[in-house]
C-alpha cells in the first residue's frame, strides 16, 4: 500500500468515512487515521470510526450537516492549511466520499494554492452504501442504464436544469433532499417525469435505525411528513426502486389519493 504523503513533513489527507457503518471504512482510510496528528471531521462521522484515530491525535468537529454548519468552509480550509504548515499530518474526515457533495474539490484547491501537500482517500458514497443495504440496484439491465446524482438543497433549485435526469431507463439519486422533497417532486413532475414514478427514501442507511421507504413521486412530500423522515437520508427516483427491499407506502398513498378525489 502506498503511504499517504510519504515525502511531506506536514500535509492534508481528505478521507472518506463512508456512509456510516464503521465496517465500510476502507483499509487505507483506517491506516491514515491511525497515523494522523489531527482529525478534522464532519459531525455525522460515527464515534467508532473516530476511535480508530491515533490516541495522541487531536479531534476537531466542524459539524458539516444541514442544521449545524458551525464552521464556515473558508475557516475549515484555514485550519487544514495552518496545521499542515506547522508540520502536522491532518486527516480531513468526511462522510461518504470527499468528492461527492463533500466540498473536497474546494479543499484540494485551497491546499494547493497554499502550497500544502494534499491527497484524497476515497470512501463509499451514501448512494452506493445505502442502496446496497436496501438491495436497491442503481443500475439494472431491465430498468436503468443511467445514474445521476444531484443535491436537493442547492441554491436556486427551481432554476436547475434536471431535464432528462429521471424517467424511464434512468435513476436519479438526490442527496440532502429531506427538507426540499416536495419541491423536488414538483420540479421533476413539471419537467415531465410521471407522478407515478417509484421513489425510495433511504433514511440513516447503514446505521442503526435505518429505514427504506417506498412510494410514488407524487407522494414524496407527503411520505416525508407522514413518516417524519430526518437527515441523513437519500432519495432514489426510478423503476429500479421496485426491486428494493423497502417498506411499501404505495397502498397508503393510494388510499389518500382516493379520499382526495
């Protein structure tokens, strides 16, 4: 195995912690944690993963989650740069994969601009880990040959061009979409996706208390409310959802729709 930052006195490793289950952490990520001086970690990283860090390492939480963005990105960048310049080996530990909605690209750019050595150790992204746990194939020869990832809490959601990302033969995975689920559904339907397209909500995937819920696109907002879904959760839109191990809410939605007719 290649040693991270073999020639640098100090440097930064952007490490993916995976979707939640400590058993899904990569061997290389665990090795990096074991030799680091400082761990700058997201708030959702499991304590069992943090316990793998060098016992002498300092742990700093930057709480990167929707309700607790306690440290601005620019300040996080500076923490990494200052520590590396002081000769410390820094693990920037991120949920999932650093380069899938993890701002890893921004942190790499900041380190390079500052002349700081940086390496990326990938992790299993939430879409992959959570879907696997729910036995939900993101691609399937009979259902989907295209997969797209989008962020549901992006600025200017209604102005985003998602045309062609969901529909027959395609799978759409929505990260960070719990709070905007109804708006997301309205947008997709307005863009031509069938209201009857199957959807799955994978809540706390690979963690204790995980749930996989299944309904239809037109019911997505209602499903979130009725089931009191909370982050972390991802939304999967597409016919592949019908092949998942999920708790069906299709009958409940049908009764609601019939009563409203």
